[in-house]
């Protein structure tokens, strides 16, 4: 991706796209790739990344997918928003020691938020 991106920058400077891009491998070998074979994929990926970054720059996080807790939550700017959302939804992620796989299976069968405790208990 990086080399394809650089090839696009080079095309802007030269006025025409390079035919090949080259990678120097750790073994010391040089490998050539056709820029055309990768350019469309790189442009599409860059467009999707730009849209995601623009969406993330807003004041509220994306509405989908549901904010499942993951390791990245520890450094995410929206972790408190997601935690509040999970708490207000009484999400299954609040069940102690329940694995994500178990939550997905339960949700796929229609079992949703944790039920209110039975007052008879």
C-alpha cells in the first residue's frame, strides 16, 4: 500500500504514472510489481480510510457496530461513551466472565440484554 501510494505521488510530480514499483526485501532481493495491479485497490482503501477518519472526527462515535468491549477500549477516545451505552442497554458484556463468543451466540438466538433480577430472589 505504501509503495503504491508513493507511486501515485510520483505520478503527480512526473505527469504520468510509473509502470513498476520496486520493493527491497530483507533478503537483499529487489522485487518489481506492476503499479496498475495495485493502484485501484490503494485508491479505494484510501477513500474508505478518509471517510472513516472524517466520521471519527465528529463529536459522536459511529452508530454501528454495537460498542463491544475490546482491548482498544483502553486507549479509545469514546470508551466512556461506549461504557455508558453498554450500561444503559444492560448489555450482556456486563455479565461477569462471559466471553465475547458466548455473548455473540446468545445475541444471535435473540437473547438480548441481561434481565432484571427476579424480586423473589
